[in-house]
């Protein structure tokens, strides 16, 4: 899984396109605003899958 990086300004200007990229291509997008301020956008199904995997790894 590769993470595509975009700036906050780019995300703000093209949010609809970025949203569609995440859903259509199953991309993970990292949005950075300032030094060490980042958020990640990923499809909800992917997030749920990651959380389920993490849960299963922790309870073992």
C-alpha cells in the first residue's frame, strides 16, 4: 500500500477529486498542513479492515 502525499492547499482545492480517487482506486492520501501536522484519508472499509486486523493481533 503506497501513500500519496498532497498539501492541505491542494486537498482543499480538489477535495472532491481526492475523495473520488480514494474510493475508486483504493488510494491512501496523506494531507500535510504544517510541519509534523498530517492526516490520512482512506476508504472506511479499508480502515475497518485495518482495525479488525489490529484487534485480532492484539488479543492473541
